[in-house]
């Protein structure tokens, strides 16, 4: 008999960084000092009204928040069901939600008196957002990026360099996001005393999953306020894509206690459901340890991390943030998986019907929303987190579609 | 008492220092690993640390990472490694200890992993990604089977925390020489001797130094202040480099290298 799970609480994580049984801190002793320092600094920042004032000012005047909540009428019509609304994180400065987190963590870096920042990046959006925050504050910035991602997200690599960051190619393993995180952690092992690691998603050891979620929660808070203003209620469904899970966590977290609002996280389904063909640990994986955290992961019978696939560099990751594992097991959020081809079709639909080029990552969420909209009443409203814009993907899309430029 | 406790009790009474080589299991294959362990012990290694290859080792530098990648590329599995250890342990009179990621132990099952080590005569484990806060459950399981769970202290560990780690470690304390990843280093931190001397006054447990240790000068400098020294990347690199020259040559080259370190220990 299935047991009824404990309802998800927003009062997580605990002091050990646990979201239910997930999370924690599985890292070499060398890093514990820096993680403890970050916990202390974050607590002191939260208690300091000046910190929030400064961050809010940056979000408003530098990032351009609040990001609009846009009713995609033509797309909704084409789908023929529920209304589809888009939370336009793509309109943020640097083109994705990632900047919400990097500005917050850059402020923490300054408070800790550190002058050097490292980051990993997959799609390059977090790398660009980190390089941007560092340029803004005059911090040194090194970004680790897998060679495969350097190839498929070339425009972002150039942007990072223009912003003054050093991009270090990572050639180990599958040369994607997972390997970039390994390399950034190794850098941090030798540089903890002078360097802050701005991790880009709700993954990694405590306190990263909590801090990144908190900085991204502005997405969900704004969405709730905008829904109240635009249609005097809450949406009937909220959808977001899940790589490491930061845009989804930021969108979902403020909704956790509004249990009448179903939340759907969309993982990368890649080429299909066979091992190695997708990047959907919540859908097909099992609990295990990766990058310092206990969470769902794609692993073999020995606990070795498996290679995964997604056409979208930002979702091409075998792990996921521990709070998502907690939300999955407590059944607060439903997780599903969307294939490369469905995401590509959603990209085309949004481009041709709305004049918006979504990031390939976000296209996964759009695809699922389009699918679900058809099954819902016309009066129902779906909010999709449009986590980023697709300019960075144009050349890779052309390659995938077999189109040659010029 | 684990085999490691007995070893250090004996060494301390004889005023001897331990030299502990590290080898990656399955690089280039398990048969080789067994042979190289036998050779290292025959040459005078006091203990052997056996690295279980892991896909995402964040504490390891390029040399050990590459050895893990090679071994995993050859489909080396945990079951095969444990069998190999079961074969070697009775052939050598020194303790064997596994260096293993918590990701692997968790997946295998904590109880099961400990039981299988004990059954095969392995003396304990070092889990480089399991800080003291996360270790109580595994520590209990190890204690119940007389296995040592060796904990690590690093230059970034504050003194009060170091004492807490020392109190929960068993077998010995692994003192990491540098804030950083594994790999050979020509220079070790200038305050290393002082730090280790301090730690050794605080705890009855033996203290062994690892990370970077690779040259006879390191041995001469550090042996007087520690109970033992751990040599990893320098051995793994020699195995990788010498492999093209055939097994026997490689094995004796690695043995010769250990010999130069042992000579510095005298
Ligand atoms: C636009 C966009 N959306 C989503 C993601 C996936 O990350 P997360 O799941 O942390 O939001 C990325 C990551 O690079 C991204 O660039």
C-alpha cells in the first residue's frame, strides 16, 4: 500500500541543509570552512536591511525587474484550451533568470571580503550572468565550461570574454555542465580562502540549494502579485523547466503552501527514455550523491554518475537540486520529461505565434504547457516560467535543423 | 581494534614511521593492482591505500582523476575490486584501506559495504567526501565490525573543529597537507610541520600526512613529526607512465620508487 507522504513545508532546509532526507553536505573537509563561512554571511545579510535594499535596487534598475507576466493569446488560441501566460525572465538583463542569483551572491562575495569569483556554466547563461555581476562590482571572474557546451553556446562564450571573464574549457568526462561543476569545485579546493564559488543552480552542498532558491524566489513572488493584479487570483497550473532546478525552484517556492495550485517541473527527455538518451533524474533516476548533495541522480549500480543527453546545454545534467527531490517525494510537484523534438516544436510555435524566441531550456516548459493547455478549460490559466531567451541557441538550432547560414 | 590500530601500536612502541602508498584499483586492470600491492608490501610499505575509481572525484587532481577515468573506461566494477582485495589481503601482512566516495558506499549500502570489507580482510575506509557531520551512521557501522573510518583534517579546518574530527576518527587521522586537490608538489606549506605537531599533541590517534608528498626530502622533513606519510599521485603517475614498458618493469619501477622514499625514512 502506498503511504501518504508528508506534505512539503517551506520551512526547509534544516541547519544541516536537509530538505526531508535530501540535501546535506558531502564534500571534502577543505570546503567545509568556506560553506560554513557562507552560511554565516548569508544569515548576517538576511538580518541586514541594507542588503535587501541594495539587492532590490539592482534588480529594479540594473536587471529591469519586475519581469512582465505576459498573456500569450495567439499561442493559447493555437493550442485551443487554457490561457497560457509567460513569466518573462527572458527580458531580464543578460537574458535569463540567472542574474537574480549572481547579483545576490556577488553581494555576498563582497561582504566576505573576497575578490575572486569562480563559476560553472552549461548554457553559458549563468556564466554570462556571473561575468556581468563581476564586471559590475569589479571582481575577478573565472568561468568553467565544458568543451561541448563551448561549441554549442558559442555566442555566450564570446560575451563572457567581452565582460572580462576568463573562460576555462573543461575537457574531462562528457565535457558538459557536470564536468564544469567538478572543475569549479576543484578550483575552489585550492582557492577557498580568497575565492567565492557562485554556483548557478539549486544544486551542490548546503547552503547553495537554499541561497540560490531564495535569490530566485523573486520570480514566484512577483508572479503571485501579478496574477492577483491581472486576474484576481492564482493560476490553475504553474510550469517550469528543470535542469539543476533554479528557475523552477524560484517559481515554485512561493507557491508551496498554495496547495490548490498544481506545479509541474519539466526535465529534458532528450532522444527518449533509454539510459544515456535523456537528462531526467527525477523521472528515471534514483536517490544518490552527486556534487555534494543527496538527491535524485542518474547513476549506475555502483553509484557512478551516468552520461546524459539533452540538446539543451542548460538541462544536460545528471543531477537535480535536493529540494526538487523533496517536492517529488512529498508529491507537491509533479515532474515530467519532454523530448528534444517536442521542445523544438514548442520553440517554433512560440517564435511564429508570439514573436518570442525562447531558450531551448525554456522551450521544454512551453512544450509541456502547450500539451496540458489542450486538456484544460478555456477559462483556466497556466503560468509558464520563460526562463531565458533563445538568441544564444540560434546557431545550434540551425545545426540541429540542418540549415546553413549565409 | 582494527588492523590499523594494531599496526600503529606496534610502530609507536618501536618508534617507527609508516609509509603508505596509494594505488588506483583497476588501473590498468585488477590483476595488475593486486600484483603492485604485493610488490609495494614486499618492498616495505606499511599499509596500502586502494582508490575505488569514481566518476566525479572533486578532491582529486589530474593524475588520479585520469586513472579513475581509465579504470572506469575498462568497466571496472566494485564487485570485481572487492574480490581482488579479498584475494590480496591474506597474501600481505599489512592493512589495506579503501579510499572511496560516499556516492559509491551509499549506492552499495552502508552496511553491505562494511560487511564486505570486513569479510575480505580489508581494515577500513577513507571517505574523502564525508565530513564529520555526515559521518555518525557510517562510523557506528564501521565500529561494529572493527573497521577504521579514517577522517581528514585540512589546513582550512579551524582548531576546535579539528579536535572534534580527531575525536571521531579511527585508525589514524589523515592530515591533508595543503588546501587543494591531490597531486605531486615540490613545495609543501611552510607551516605544515607546526600544524601537524600541534595536532599530534592534541590526540592519541596517529596522524598521517598526505596530498603532495612525493619526494625523499618531504619524507625526511615530515616523518619526524608524523606517524606516517601517504604517497598517491607520484605512484599512480609512475604506473601510468611505465605501463608501456610491460608489467614486470612497471611493477619494479614503482617498487624502486617506494624504495627511495623508504630509504629517506630510515
Ligand atoms: C534559460 C535557462 N533556463 C533554464 C536553465 C536550467 O537551469 P535551472 O534548472 O537551474 O533553472 C538554464 C541553465 O543554463 C538556462 O540558461
